[in-house]
C-alpha cells in the first residue's frame, strides 16, 4: 500500500470532472486517474467537432434557397475538404484545451496518467501503485463499437473517434448506423459533396419511436442521400480498393465506411468483478440513478459508463451527484431528482424528443396530437417548412407527457417542452403562456389546442389566467 486517499476518481471525462469539482470543494485528499488522452468525449470526438462540421455543411447547403430568395450566384463555390477538416480540428483542439485546464493544473499527487484496476471496493492499482480509498468513483465513459470482422478494413473504416483525423473528404462514404452520430455525420458529408449511402438495421433513423414522425423524417432525409433501413450489411475490401458493402438487395463499393452502430461502457480490464456484487449481461453492477451508489458499497458509477443516459448534461449531473455523495462520507446519501429526458439529433431539420417516447406511452390514458410544419408561417418565410411535431398528454391528469419531432429549430422547441414536462405543467397551463408571433414555437400552441379539445370541453374565451 503506497498511500490512502478519501476519494479516488477513475476517468477524467465529463462525469469525472464534474465529480472532481464536488470533491475538491470538500477535501484535498483525492486522486483522479485517467487512461489515454485527456479531454472529454464531447470535446475530443463527439458533440463539438461534429457541430463544427455540420455548421460548415449547412452554410453550403443554404445555396439551395438562393434562387427562391431572389439571389443570383454568378460563378461557382467549391469545397476545400482539407480546409474544412483543418478548421474542425482547430476548433476541436481549442475545446479540448479548455476542458484540460481542470486536470493540467493538478500536481502528480492528485492526477495520475495510467490505467486503473479495481482490486476491491476500496482498493485500486495504478502503474504498480496500490491506493486505498474511502470512496471510489468509476467514470470511465464509453467507447465505440466495431464488430470484430470489420476491423480488418484498417484505415478504410472510420468511427466517430477517427473521422475528424482525415486529411481530406472522401469521394464516397457508406454510413452504417443512422442513430444520432451516424445521421448527423452522414448528412453533413453529403452536403459537403461526398457521395453518401446510409444503412441501418432498424426501420427508422435518429432513434425516433413515433411512427408518424419516423415517416416524416425518412421522407426528408432520404431526399438528400440514399437510405436503406431494415438491412444488415457485410463489409469487405473492394476488389480495386475501398470497401465493398453488401446487403440483401444490392451492393456498392465506397472509398470509406463510417461505422456508427453504438457505444459501449469502457470497462475492459477494469476489475468490476472484484467489487463483490452481481454484474448484469453488460458486466455492470446495479446502481441507484438518484444517488449513483452501487448497492451499499463505497462505490459510485456516474456518466456514460453506467449506460443510463449517455448524454453530456446527464453525465455532468451524474458526476455532481456522485462527487457530492462520495464527499459526504459517513453521512446518508442525498437522493436527487433527475431532469426530464431530452435527446437531440443535430440533423437538418433537427430530430428531437423529450419526456416519454411514443413507445413508452400508456395508450389507454395518453392523448396524441400533432402539427405538420409544411404550412407553418415562420418556417415558410425561411424556406424551412418541413417536418412534424407530435405531443402526448395524459387524459387523466391533463399534464404534458412527452413529444417527438423532426422540425426546423427542433432543438429549441424540445427544450421548451422539456422544461414544461419537468415542471409538471398541464396542457391548459401551457396555453396560458405567451406565444409571440410569428415564431416557430407557435406550432406548440396549435398542438396544445388539439390536445386540450380532447381532454375536456371548456368555455370559449381568452387563453389567459384569471387574476
């Protein structure tokens, strides 16, 4: 045993750094251990570099509106793929540098670069050093899934970890997996002039569960590049280079393939079996989502590694909860309420959900109403009048339950609805709120009126609260 600490944190991603903030406020006897590059998944290979690429693609895509808006473009615009990717990496490096300030400022007694292994709930080993800890926070994050047989493709296979390291844009790209990551990157690449073909084993894109929203999204996205859903693909080297993609119904050869079939907890060799508790089929222990504690052990499991909600703001909340409770050693855990679920795919139009998904509804109680945005006034003025909003309410309580959508500025509408759901607002209470004109949010009011008419008859009159 080389030393003892009050708290050990394994992992310096979003959850680990959030936990660190809580820990440092209460003790100086801690250590954070990180294996591999520092900086969060979001900053290095996720949210931020992908948005930099998407913004570039969307600016170029706006050309489609020039003629309608009355612009005449004399000459041509070309895409410098090298310059596009260099800007993405330049911004990425800036984001990572900002995140790393939290750990770069720590001395070696508090910050260890190395791979930790758990020997017991209160004992870890790093770089041949054994550290006893009062509480252990496991925040090792997640990693991309690449099926074993496909790894033979070498550099012709891209993941979200490697796609931003390309020197130039490929001429053609197959994207396998059209969830949030795959769909965002597929559309961006297509808009930058790459010949893209998308594939997914499911019959939907962007993780939508509402069948009508799924249909609307499919019609919109498939208008930009070919999509094959409900298919399984086989990948192999092309006869003359590149990648051969085969599926039931056809085959193509592309220069590169992006595999975006999901992420999994980063727990290989971590030693979770030494916690002495039962592990599930994924190799994870049970934990409380309200305290992040594993059973009654001095162990906490925040962030993407727990698989609960692999989204940055959820990982940050997890880290705060885990760090706070871990630093309260000897006191009862605080049990924290969790925010209303929300998820956003930054495609164009955005795909988003909040609250209960369509497949989670109790259809004996739930009421459903929607609005087609093809006739939404503000969307029409912008030439962005496509998409569908569907919202769900409870017939028995009148409360808004959830929504799924494919909408222009859906990221903002989803936020408004998530706040209302978290505050437990009823349909009538939401109708008493302001809706300025003309804004895209007026579509929310249109759907609320439809839901209200299903809930109960009401006297005609202003949709204003009584004083």
